[in-house]
C-alpha cells in the first residue's frame, strides 16, 4: 500500500501524458501506456518487467496487436495453472494455436518458483479494465451470461475460485471471443490433462452464433472489475 501510494501519482501523470499524445502513439492507444513497473518490491516484479511487460504491459492490460491479453483480474491459482499448462504442452500446443504457441515458448524457461512469483505478481496488479473493441447487443449478452456462464464464472463475471473458473470481466473483449472459439474448435481444452479446460470445451458448443459470443463479450467488458 505504502509503495503504491507513492507510485500512483507518477503513474497517473505518466499515463495522462502518454494518452495525451493521441495519434502519435498509433491506433487505439495500444502503445500509449504507463511503462513504470508497479509493486516494484514484489518478488515477481523484476521477472515480469524483464519477460512479460513487452507483450502484457506494465499495467497488465495486454496488447491486441500481439494477441496478448489483459491479466489484471486473474487470480494467482489460475495464472499459475496456465503458465504450467503452457510449459507442459497442455495449452498452446495444438497446431492451430499460434498465439498459444507464443506463450508456450515463453513458459518453457519458467521453473515452479518463478511461476508462483509471477502469478502472485500478476494477481497484485490493480484490477483495471482494458479498452473495448466490440459493440454487440448488451442485453442479449447479459441474458446469455446469466443463463449459460454465470453458474461457473459468477453472476458478476469475476470468477469462482472453488470451480477454478477465472474472471471473464477484465479480459479483452476480442480475447474472450478468440478463446471461446478455441474451446469450441478443440484448439484449447482438448488435452487429456487439461481438466478445467475440458469443462469449458464441453460447454462451448452450446453457442455456435458468433454474434452471441460477441454480445456476451460486449456485456462483460462493460462490467466493473471489482466487487
Ligand atoms: C511475445 C509476447 C508475450 C510475452 C513476452 C508474454 N506473453 Fe503471455 N501471452 C501472450 C499471448 C499471445 C497470449 C495468448 C495465448 C492464447 O491465445 O492462448 C498470452 C497469454 C498469457 C496468459 C493466459 C491468460 C489467460 O487469460 O488465460 C498468461 C497467464 C500469461 N500470458 C502470462 C505471461 C507472463 C507471466 C509472461 C512473462 C513471463 C508472459 N505472459 C509473457 C504473449 C506473451
Ligand atoms: C461448467 C463450468 C463453466 C461454464 C458453465 C462456463 N465456463 Fe468458461 N471456463 C470454465 C473453466 C473451469 C475455465 C478455466 C479453463 C482453464 O483452466 O483453462 C473456463 C475458461 C473460460 C475462458 C478462458 C478465460 C481465459 O482467461 O483464458 C473463457 C473465455 C470462458 N471460460 C468463457 C465462458 C463463457 C462465455 C461461458 C458461457 C457461455 C462460460 N465460459 C461458461 C468453466 C465454465
């Protein structure tokens, strides 16, 4: 808390200055972002800065141009499991999963204690929301979320640790659509050791209409990132 109190004013000032640059920073402000590492004394901070910031950002909000998602609302257990799964070829090894392969290549160099520190560091990032990119039907999205997704991901979309279901609020809308498509196509969640991914893969065929997935993503992207 003490550290964050010192850093926040600088970060806010920096991000305001960068956002203010507008067009000079490229489309959708993807590069117009704070660069200072947060929670610098955390045991995972240095490694996150060295190996993760280039794609996921110092704010953890991801970068669409690199297919790298926002991580801020994900909890320690979920992040650690994903990093282990990428490392062990349980996620990101399908021949059609090129963005998963990027993350798998990075994860092969991580040992268990690095993974724990990185996951805890990612969990410590403030829960902020990434920019939205979709404009689906919010009412339809809410309806589908409450009927088909909330039982596992929570009615507020912030996840349910007891069911190992991650937060969907806080993910980039484009990433949610992309991953849903991967589950539906058997590109994610088809490895026999991917017990939790399999649950999603079994559910995914329930919706085949892309417009409906986009509506769910649009609805969730507009929900608050904290309780
Ligand atoms: C070269 C770019 C790149 C770098 C560097 C990178 N990532 Fe990723 N990361 C990605 C991409 C792309 C994905 C999306 C994978 C997919 O489509 O399944 C991803 C996905 C993830 C996920 C899964 C998120 C979710 O919602 O399931 C986690 C966790 C993650 N990265 C953490 C990290 C950490 C920690 C580091 C540093 C050790 C790191 N990444 C470095 C590109 C990168
Ligand atoms: C039976 C429980 C269950 C239901 C119902 C469910 N999910 Fe999931 N979902 C999971 C679990 C468990 C995971 C974590 C998979 C893993 O660990 O790789 C997950 C993961 C996801 C992911 C990947 C998140 C990320 O960060 O990469 C997306 C996207 C997703 N679910 C969307 C949905 C949507 C949209 C619905 C409703 C249409 C839904 N889920 C319904 C259990 C469920």
